[in-house]
């Protein structure tokens, strides 16, 4: 498992988990039933994501792993659209693109 | 304690607070980790952080962050509020330069400008989807 590819897959996976964890928190915030269950699931997923990401850092250079972490913004937006039926207008898509590029640049090594 | 983020002003306050708490959490984490020997493994690092007195503060910050974030999500789209908290990339970078003497090169400055532009664009979109109670039941 100690190849960079495995590390990259772990980072992508942890970004996807972050997206789903945020959806769980959102559901807990707005639903009137099962608020505690969604909150608990969200927190468990965040902890799991942190462990996965730490695992990825062992096989991946920080200068690769940190910029890839910006993918979590993409995951959150896609899951918000698919699972929460939020409307993503053009401004939001463009903003997302800029944020992902910017976050990747900031998080990368100089 | 009743806190309502339904007004635009309170929503902005909530998202700003989320960004600030995120920044403080990350910097505290960095500070805790920086005190560890550089050859420490993952489990040693985690153990070391847990034994820092500052860890209590860090835990409190995380709890506040969660509580505040749940309040924000009651009134804003997830795809609106979450991208805006990417401002913490900017604040962490700037504060790291001040506190830890980290160097900010041209690439990072370009990144900061992209993040700021992106956040501005997202903030121009509607904070809450119309005809949308938030989720499918």
C-alpha cells in the first residue's frame, strides 16, 4: 500500500468522506427527526477522515497531499447538489473553481 | 441560549466566526505539533499532542466550532457556507508568517488572490436555495 498512488486514493477518499460528513451535519441542522443520529454520524466520519488523511501523509509528500485536500470543497459542493438538492448557480461554480485552485496553490510548497 | 442566524448579518457573523475558529484551531494544532521531535511517528505525534496542556484549549475550540457551524447550517446552504470558510487558508498563511516566520512566495500570493476572488463570487450567490427546505425527507 505504500505507493504514492495509494496515498492519492486515500486523500481523494478522505475528501469524499468530508463531503458526506458535512451533509450529515447539514441534515442534523435542518431535519426535525434523527438530529442526534446525523450529528453523531457526521462526527464519526470526520474522525475517520482525519485518520485516513494522516495515513495518506505517511506515503505521500505534504506538498502533494495538502493541495489535493482542496478537493474537499468539490466534494462538499457535489454532495450538496446530489444529496441536499441545493441549487449551485454559475457564480457558485466559478467561485468553487477559483477557491480550489487558490487553496491548492496556498497549500503547496513554495 | 437562543442564537438565530436567520438574518443576513448574523449569518455573515457566523461564517466569519467559523473561519476564525478554524484558523485558531489550525494554528494551535501547528503549535502543539511543532513542539514535538521531528522524527516522531504518527502515533507518537498524536500521543504528544494529547499531553500538551494546550490540547484542552484545542478541544474547546473544536467544540465551539461544531456548535457555531450547526447554527450556520440551519440557515445557509452547505454549498454556500463551506466554501467561504476557505478564507482560513489565507488567515492561516498570513498568521503563520507572523508567528512561525514562514516564507510567503509568489505562488502563495497568487493562491490567496484566487481564494479571495472565489469567496467573493460564492458570497454573491443566494445563501439559501429557493424552493428547498434543505433536504429530502
